[in-house]
């Protein structure tokens, strides 16, 4: 990614943070879903290849985008962020599969006037189980680190025909790691089980 693209990425991420800081102070003010100990923060946004779109034909014309985690007082989401402001308001609420690393996630389209269109995938909502900003930040980093790990080398099936089965990546376990409350990557961050809150997927 060139210097211009990096500057554009930083501008878009800063604009996303400013947008949600404004939403937190206006639309969400006084809503009981807010965790007052959590602030808006963007984590680990990096550019993605157009091929990250599931539809190969669509990926050829897909706009440049970045993916990272957005933390707010009411959710923690993966966000698919176009690097140019787009007006695709007709896609609000539409579901779209996108790859983040080896995993395919269902993102939901969103649009904000003055900011443009983007898409998000809920990880935690609400976020009462996090007792401070560092706890939710640590969890966001673990999620991204997990998704961005290099793919394991393919086993030599010619030498060992059973290797492919023995070393296959446990995809369901990985999904459980990211989304399952019991095995989620919040172990160092979450409150004791008796104090955790299960909530709707929101945001």
C-alpha cells in the first residue's frame, strides 16, 4: 500500500471514529445498552484485497477497502470500510459475505449521511462483559491476530495420505473461538461468568 493509500486509510478510520463518537453523544445518549466504561476506538484497520469479496466477479470491480474492529460503548464489530466515501444507501441492511483471513463472515450494509456506506459484522453486543477499555481492546486484538495468522502449510498427502485429515484446520472451533461466549477470546478480559451479560446482536 502506497503512502497516499495509507493516508487515505488513516483519514477514513479517523472519520469512522468521529462518526461513532458523535452517535454515542447524540442518538445513543441515555440508552441503557451503553457501557459507560467503554469508549469509541478503532483497532487494527488494514487494507484488504478485492478478492476478499466472496463473489469473484464482484471483487473485480470492488472498491478498495480496509477491515478492522470498531469498539463502541454498545458493540464491538468487524467493519468493512471502503477507502473512498460511497453512496450505496440502497444496500443498508443487506447481507454480504466477506472473507477476513481464512474465514467468511456475513456483513450487513450500513450508510451514514456525510460519511458514506460501509458494512459491519457483530462480534459482541452489548459490551457489558468488559470492565474497562483495555479489556475490550485486548479482545479486539486477539480476534484480529487470530484471523490474520498465516495459513498452515498444506500437508504432504502423497507421503502421508492421512495427513490432510489429521491436520485439517478446525473451522467450527475457530468460529466458536470468535463468537462463542464460553470459548470467546475474552478470557483475560471478561468479567466472571456470573456477571456476564448475553445480549442481542446490535450495531
